[in-house]
């Protein structure tokens, strides 16, 4: 892991010291003026009670201003520093608002900090959980390949297996190798979402043309605002919509309809297929990594998770919606090209 940049350890004045010095300098001005006025204009006679009261009032006002600045600026900043230190040590409980903010700017800074800290902690938890899932998913086919290879090796010496049994083990090895290759392909696509979202734009017309080439067995139709450009590069759009179309085809769909509608600075695309649909018990799980109803036929359960992650990297969303008829329906929202996200 690349170490974080370090701040040069040289002496720097504390904020409280700077505020105190500035306030003392401000306070010294009327005092110096009073001393100069008495020394030059009136001689060295003692200060009157009024003058002494004025100086005391200036001193008390300066102390009051120092206290207000300490409560509204330095105290919240020190609290934010302590909160950052606690979060860096793994304390999720430290991700909570401060007791006081003092100023609107510090409140906004704290909110931005808490949002960033929450995303980083969530990302860390996701990576930890994802790594556990990946290790489990890779272990199963690797164990099957190793077991089949050992049996074939032992049979090379004993010669008790029939040709059909040997063929079955070889087929199992090829099937598990294909499954591993599919997992690695999905992992590579998912890794693309961790990179900075590339610049580019594409339209639904370009996407459907690409899908018809990639999945010729699926009858794909597009309608609505198909010429509007969205803030998706052609590579990202290819990964997103190919996964959606491929998922539909693998669940028995023969047609896929894409309907685009401009909604302010967003393009909403409804995908409707005529496949087997999604069981009610699985509707809450379809976006979970590695959840698949096609595991026996090579499903990795990563397609929809990749779609959601890549759309999120580009400021978009995907949701399962009620299908008006057979099959499944999804709503995808993508920012328009040139819009502020």
C-alpha cells in the first residue's frame, strides 16, 4: 500500500495563538493611542476613571471575542481532528456529527468529511466481503479441477476407468475452467469501476447497434429519446448493457425492449424482456455479489453487481421495477452528457 503523503514537521503556530496575537494587537491600538494622546497633548497627568474604565472595557471585549472565536472555530476544528484520528483507527462509531460546529462553513466541512469517511468505511467493508466471496467462488472450481486431474492421473497407472468416465472428468475440468475464466472476466470488468470514470458519451442508438452484434439471438428494439447522448463512454455502456442483455438471454428471453425518456438532466431507460422473470423471493437479492440462480450452468452472479457499480461510478442508478407482462424490467437512470453530476 502506498503510504499517505506526510506533512513536513516544522513549527507552525496554533490557530488559538494566531487569534490571540491578532486580538491583542487590536486591543493595543486604542491603548497606544490613549498613551500617545496623554503624553503629547496633556502631559503626564494620571489617567482618569473614565479612561481606565474604557481600557477595562476594551480588555473585556477582547477576551470575549477570543472566547467566541475559540468556541466557534478552534474547538470544532480540534473535535474534527480527534474524530478523523478515531476513524483512521477503525472506529466506525466515530462517524457521527460533532457536538457543535460554530460556523456554517465548519458544519459543511464536517458533513463533507463524514460523507467521505462513510464511503471509505463502506468501501473497506465491501472489499473485505467481496474478497471472501471471491476466494470461495474460486475455491470450488479449483478443488473440482484438482480432484478430476488427480483421478485421471491415478487412472493412467491403474487403467480402470472407461473412456466415457474419462471423458466426463475431462468435460468437468473444461466446464470448471470456463467458470474460472468467466469469474476472471467479471472481476476485470468490476475493477474498471474502481478507476476514474472515463470521459465520453454515447446514445441508445449506438448501444442497441452494439448489442445486436454481440447477442444476435436476442431481438432488440429501442424507442423514445434514442439519439440523446448520455454521460457514459462507449466502453462503460458496452459493459453495462451487454451484461443486462446477456442476463436476459440467459433467463430465456428472446426479445429485449429499451425505452428512453429524457427527465431533466437525466436519461431514464426502461429495459423489458420476455424471459422467465424474477421470483418474488429473489427480488431483494439479485444485486448481491455472486447471487445466481444459474450456478449449475455457469452463472457467476456478478453481472448485475457490475452494472450497479459501474453506473454508480458515472452518477447513474439501476433498479428492478414491476414488469407489465412476462419477463423482468429494470429502470436505468444516467446523467446526460454535459450535465453537472
